[in-house]
C-alpha cells in the first residue's frame, strides 16, 4: 500500500513511462518506503521533490554502428540516462547485454541515485549501456564497439558532468577501450571521466574487488548485529562474474563456506567450498561455461543445468547475477532451507514478493542499494585519487571500503529505527538515500 499522495505519483510514473516494468518496480520500492518521511517533512511534497526525482534530468539514446571481423555492419542502440545531479556529477556504470532497453537503464539509474546518496560521497545518479551482446565476440570486435559507443558518448560526459564505469558486460578491458577513445577524441588525459580503469593508467586499488568485497562486509555487519558471523555458515552466491567472484573471495576470508555458484547455463554444487583459483581460471581466463568447473574439479562436485540455484539449503544467500533472480517461490525455498541473511550483490535481484517473504520470516535482508554500494563508493575513491593525482595502497583502500560499508550498515539500521521499522534495511536505505538527495534538491532551488 502506498501513501495516498504517492499513489497518484506512481500512477503518473506508469502513464509517462509505458512498458518500462523494471523502472516501475524500482520506483514502487522506493515510494513504498518513504510514506512516513512525508509526514515528518511536508516541504518535500510542497516542492514536488518526488515527482522531480522520478523524472530523469536528461535521457540520451544514440545509434552505435560497428563492423564485425567478417566485415558485416551491425547497428546497436546506446543509452545514457543522467538521472540526478543534486549530490555530484552523474555516476553509474554501463551495461552491455542484449536485454538492455530504456526501462532497464532507467531502473538502474533510479536505484543509483539513492545508492550513491547512501554512500555519503559527492556523486549523483546515472546509468547507461547498450543492447550489444559481447558473448562470443573477439577482442577486436569489442574494441571497435567500445570506440563507436564512445564516439557519441564523449560529448555528454566529463569529470564534472557524468562519470561512467562498468556493469554487466563492461569490465576493465572495455573501460580501457572507452577511456582510450575519449582521450583520443578530446585530446585530454581526463582520468576521472570514467572509473574502473586499469592500475597502469589511473585505476584504483580494490575497485575490481569492491562490489563483492563490500557486499561480504555488509553481510558480515548484518550477521554481527544478530550476534553471529560467517564462521561455519553455508553460503550460496549466484553468478560467476566480477561481483560473484570477489564476493566468494571475501566470504571465504571471513570464514564462510561458499557451496555453490552459477552462470546462465546452470549451477555447480561443491560442498567442500568453491575452488576460487579454478573458478577464476575457467571464468576470467578461459571464458568457459559452468560445467567445465565441475568436470575439472571432479569428486563430488556436480553441475545442475536449467534449475534455480536457490533450491539449495544455505544460511546465507548472496544473489550476484542480475535483476529479479529470486522469485517469491525461491524466497520460500530459502526460508525453508534455514536462510538467515540475504545480501544483494546484484541490482534488484529479489522480486517484491521475495522481499516480503524474507522480511516476514525475519531474515536479515540487505538490499542492493546498501549491500552493493561498495563498487560505486570505490569509484568515488578512484575519482578522489585521480583529482589529487595520487594512488593509495591496497590495504588503505580496503580499509576505507570496509569503513564505508560499516557506516552504510549503521545508517540503514538507525534510520529504520527512527521511522519505526527496526531491522528493515530496505526502508532504512531508501529513506536515508532519499533524504540526502531531497535535502540537496531543496537547497539548490527548482532544478
Ligand atoms: N555498476 C556498479 C553499480 O551498480 C558501479 C557503478 C560505478 O562504479 O559507477 O553500482
């Protein structure tokens, strides 16, 4: 149920953004949390802050033509949604995946506003990407695509304007090609125009690991708040990309046993604990499917095709693949299997029904806006290092990340308490992120 003022705002979001179901879902989730804030702060409604937040400041859609290795021409669509710059330059990643359309970019950009606000760092919210499918493409094809994409994007971004980074399908290699093309077109070595760079050309220590490490730190805090820890816990991590791999690494360091991970072909179950070196070899070096892990690992390890990884009983679930991967049914199975904590490494991986089931069962639920904010927070640290032409050590950077995650965790709990919803991290994250952006918007006038 929405607060009555919010009901009509949500109706107008539905009307003005037809068919963009992921965006509708992301907006609804925030609106469901902020009802109580409006009672305490009538100034937000008077200035139509919520209506303004739901409308992107600027949306850019462009053509991306490129040529494959056989000389065939392809046309993809590029997007950049510059959603909100009240707190700082638009900040958020680029996603290259065939499912990308305006509704996905807007949901991600909308979430990014509050996530970035919650970090307490000076970054606004934005997101971009393309429906380009990098799967099976050669390195040269990827490079040509990135160059063509940046040939349009460059005019819209800048260190004080809009600072992209990676997301699904965009890692350090792609960021390198994008940055190289930006530098060539503009004749400026503007390091802080993009983050997630390689260490040899202005990248920051721990940025690669940050989303996964940050999510593990966040769950560690949730467990500590309940008087327990990762020690001896069975953990299921979905996905096997950047977020999943570094989530597994840090969970193992913190004493948890990760018994399963997955890709779009299926999942592996490895009760002794995932062999991280083998997983990195298979996914990051050889780019093989998940069954290769089971074959090479041998023993009791099995590969299960075409089923949900969430059918596995575990104490901690860390969805790190993509949106809406935990349905209501999956959440019920997890609760039945003894799950006590969920940390969202991906963006919006749990459906609204799934969230409700976790919360009613008393599971500690760490929403993506809080639990995966370590990635973008470390991007802000990369911008800070670029601005001061400095580079920090791995140890110092990781300590900063851990402090940021502890701070976010504490703030979510405190805010949830303040608004009468103790232990509700989702409400705490939405309210705290919203208030930071809303207050800045009030101060900046009618922008
Ligand atoms: N794509 C990441 C996210 O969802 C990181 C964005 C960034 O570093 O700007 O937060």
